[in-house]
C-alpha cells in the first residue's frame, strides 16, 4: 500500500510499553496458516491489547474476551469505519454495515428480505448446479488453480442471481472487488469504491420504476418510514451486498480446500461420512475465520488495562477469538464433531452479525459435498509456496491443486 502501512505518531495517551511494531496487513505466514501466525501476538511477556503505529495507528485486541467486547458493544464501539486507516473507507456509507444501532435496524430489515431462509432455499439448487458445472469444467485436466477457477466464481454467481447482475459482468465486478478488498495501492482501493458506486447507480437507473423480482428492483420500490429510499442510500446498500457476495465466501473456500488438501485423512472422513459436512463447515469457519473487524471508539473508556480515547481505531482479528484456549478446548485442532457451544464469531457480533450467514453456510456445504463426490483425492501442486493477502478479509490469491483425472 502507498500510505496505509505508514507509521503514525504515537498518541500521548498510549503507554510506550503497549506499543508493538506489528502491521496487521503484512506479517509472516507459513504455508498460508494465518491463524497460527497471528497466535504469535500472544507471546508471554507481550501485551495482549496493544497499539500498532502502522496504518494510521490503532489498537489491536487478541483475546476472546476483549474481541467480544469490541465487536458486540455497539454503545462503546462504532462500526462507522470498517477498515483501517479511516481515510480508506467507502466513499458512501455501506448501509447497514456502517450504521450503528438503533438506526441500522431498518436497513438490516431491508437486506434481510433478500437473504431470508425462503430465498436461500430457492437458491440451493442454483448453487449446486453452478458448483457441478465449475468442477466438471476442469476435472478431466487433473489440475486447477482453485481460487482463480472455482472460489472466485461459485459464490459470486449466486449473489449475481440475487442482485440480478448479467453473467457477462462477473469478471469486471471481480476486478472491482479485488481493488477494494486487496488493493496494491491506496489510490486503487478508492478507485474501486468509485467504480462500485457507478455500477450500483447504473442498476438503479435501469430498474427504477420497473417490476423486476431482483434485489435492486425490490429496493427501488421499497420505502423507509413511508418515504422512498434516497439514491445515495440505495447505492450504499447495493454496494455492500455486492462486495459481500464478491469476496467473503471466496476467501473461506480457499482455506477449506487448503486444509483438505493438506489433511487426506480428514478429507476421507468427510467423503466416507457426508453427515459430517455441516459440522465440518462450522469447524473450518471457526479455525479459518477470515474477517478483520475494525471499530471506532465512541467515548473515552478502559479496556484490558489501557485507556482508549474517543476516535481511536481498534482492530479485532476474529480468528483469534476462535482459536483462544480460554474459549475453546485444543483450539488449533480441527474436530468435525466439536460441540456447537461455545460458538465461533466468524460471522461477526450481535448488532452487525452477517445477514448472509445462512447463504454462506449453504454454499460451503454444497462445495464440500459436490467436490468430494467428484474429486475425492487431491493435493497441492508440489513446490508451490502458498501466500496470504489480508485487508478487510484474508484470502489466498492462488491455490494450485492436482489430482489423477482417472
């Protein structure tokens, strides 16, 4: 990044023994196991809540208890900024994500309609059909780049059907999502927001006054408190749904596939007993939670022995909650039969819990079932070094897989 990684001045209220030279967007990761790498933040003698001078300067919380406090306490921690630094946030508010309670409730209700259990049930077979089509497109070759040829297409195809995006727009929208989620520069990220806004506005202008059954048409006909939704707010809602569908599940799919490729016994366990698939999805979501949550401190407060000031930014890697031994027994071990309680927070906290969680679970379940039925034995191409890129979420940009096509 051009400026995002720049080291900021340390504020006067930050104790010097709470400062650590750690960049949440750039740290060493071995074999793409970013949760294991982040565990190094909890070294004996090092502060577990600390100030990073990178990316504009911000607090980092690393324990389940403090992550819970930051993510779930909307009265003290605002969702106004969804990433660090503040200057690199969306040009228009992503509603309801960047709106705090109680105002955000009305926007959540609008989006929830598009992702209701009824809608997800109708999409299940579409998701299955697309999954099979993608797999069969490369199965006979005996190899693929899983991220480029599958993970970037399967969840996106489903969201495109919800929003009513033409199939030919998939690749251009992928390029926009990449600029926003994992840019090579600050300018590229902001350009991505501009392009996403323009695309959303184009859909609004095209469908306003129509009778279509897609999400954008539904929003254009909807009202809030008896009034039509303002254009600026429509753009923010549509942009949020688009970026969520274009990026989040894609990252999870990559880490699911990496784990199964590296652990043939666990892969065969799922193949031999498909009843474990739902549990496997929950466990892999826990172990490889990709979101990096950001919050703004709303008032001066104390947390984990430090004084945070109004306006400070806090980042919470959700995976550190999910692999905290104070919360989960043997947290690094993947157990497909692990009890559901306590629960992971991969889909966020209370007020801002991901509205697409049910759809995401459905897509991941279908992936496991259909992939293992068609390519039960596979591995990572020998000699490949796997990389991880992190911004709002973590993702592997490439995952080359190989198998015997016979």
